[in-house]
C-alpha cells in the first residue's frame, strides 16, 4: 500500500487572551534575532511604518507592554458601546497548543464601514504566509460591518507586500514620514505666522472640518476613508478617556484651524501631540485645502511656536503622493525623510447565505390552496344576458332556409323541440300496444 503523506497540523484562530501576550513577545524576540542574521528580502515584517526592523521590534515590544498593562481596562470597555470598545480587537493563530501569530484590527471611522489592520505578527518558524493569510481571512469573514479594509506597510518589505497582495490588497497612496530637527524648529519659531483667523477646534466646527477633509483628498481615498461629520466630533466619554491617556503618557494635544470668512469655510487644520518628558518626538497632523498651499509655512511656524514651551524634540509628520506642494516645502526647509510606506486597501462583499429551514418550512401546497376559490361566485348585474344559442328564436330564423341547412341545424331550439315531440309519440304508442 502507498503510504499517505502526513497531514499538516490544523491552525485554529481565536480571540486574544492575556496569557497569549507572553508568547507573542517571545515571537517578536525570535523575529528580531532572525532578522539580525538574515538578508533583507528574508526578513519577516512586524507591520509598522518605522524605518528599520530594530525600530519596529522596539515599537512592537512597547505596544505589547502597554497592552498587558491596560488589558483589564480594555476588556471592560469592550463589553459595552464606547469609542474604545475595539482597542482589544485581536486574534491569535494557534497550532498544537502553540501561538503562531497575532493580528490586531480597529475601526477606522465612526460608522465602522472601514477597518484598519494595525499589526500582523507571525512566527518565523512556521508557515508565515499561510498563517498570515488565515488571520486576515478570519477578520474578513468575522467582522461583517467592514466593507473596506485599510493598512500601511513599509514599501521595502517584499514578503509582507506579497502577503497583502495575495489577499486582495491594492495600493491606494504612497506616504512619506518626515522629521524636522529641533534646530530647524528653532528657526521656524523665529518667524511670525500670519494667521489672523486661527480658531480653536470644537464640536461646532465639525461640519467645516469635514468639508476641508473632503476637499483635501482625491475621490478614491475619500471613498475608502468614508468619513462623515460625526468623525470630527468628540463625545464626553471620548474626551474623558483621551484626558486620562494624555495624563498617563505625559503628553498634550493642541489643535486649531484657519477660517476663511469670505467663503465661510475652513482652509487649514493642524493637531500636534507634544511630549512633556522629552523622551519621544512630537507628532503632528496637517490638512490644507489644495487652493491654499501658502498656509504650509504659516502652520508649521505656529506649531514650532507651540512646541517651544516643551522639551526640545524633533517634530514628525506625514505627506502623501497626492500632496506635492507639502513635500516640496518640506524638502525646501531641510526636513529629513525617515520612512516610505504604502497605503493599501481592499473591499469585502459578504455573501448572504439562504437558510435551509426557511425553504423547507415553506409549504407550496398550503399556499396554493389559499389561492383557490372556496365557493361559487355571486351573480352580477349582467347575468340576465344569455348565450347566443338562447337568443335564437323561431321569428329570427329565416323562412327561406334550405332543407340541408335545416337538417344540419341540430343545435337550434326547433330541432330540439321536434325531436322531443317524436320521442313523446313513440312512447305513447308503446303504452297503447301494451294495453
């Protein structure tokens, strides 16, 4: 007999538990050691937009530590609707009681129509492509709210790009991470920004910020992001959690927007996260209307002036390939490129499955019986009309009718009465003979 080849162990996908964090940390360490000895094309990606593998490993280890510290809080918040309900939305791949990988996802917008893949970690000792595909497909099939998936990956990680392309992701935009040094920030602080209509951000400005965000993006990116006015509002519970997060991380967030009184529209927006300890760089978000690109130096000078009250650190921000004016200005002032990533997306269409019980419970015979009439119809007003046969009378029969025509007219009333008379005479003759 021909022996059957040994079957590969089955990989099970289940939600993340606290005890899995230690095994995930060990996988990250093995990836770091393996990447130190492997070629660039053989390295396994820990999904992160950092510039090199060492930074990605450090960032992932810090994230796992914070996740372990706040596991109880995120677990409680996941039990009821709130803005931080999906902070612990993660799944692990388990093979023979061993954790082989993890994926963490999160909603990208308020309606949860677009979800973002935050990170994918796969053990380099196992089938990395197969485990990564199983984790991704499990999220596609499990999270029915998601119509579009979004992720960001380093453009130099060939294996990870192949994994995502294999699972249907397509390039959406190219992103570049920039870093402005503290010395360059000091030079920008000396310039007085010309922003007479700079206003603080509140929930009342959500409509203006939504219109600015819509105008600053190309149609395809706008369709994938699928943002609405509610995405630019902050609820009481969200503000409370954000305040607690800033207090624990010792950071402060400052934001503002530029208002154009003639058009009654927002033409520029910035948000900067400042580090009080000086251990982490400042991070900024910038949105400028395409028709008002002269705002870039003004807004950067404003952010540099805000950062001067905090420990000297570099400022990091991002630009997209559909924002050439921003990239040109950053190169002009001497900002440094620190990472080049690719924004990818894919759509998901969930097939509606028909239930067999619903089809079996449908009794066609009972339904058809209900369509049949249960009694004779009630005569209407036109029931006194007779058929054409009954309308034929002796007066209406012409006298010049031929004998052949009379002989063949068996259906006429005269023919019927004649036949009935002949039958009556024969019956009476038979009775007389019997007497």
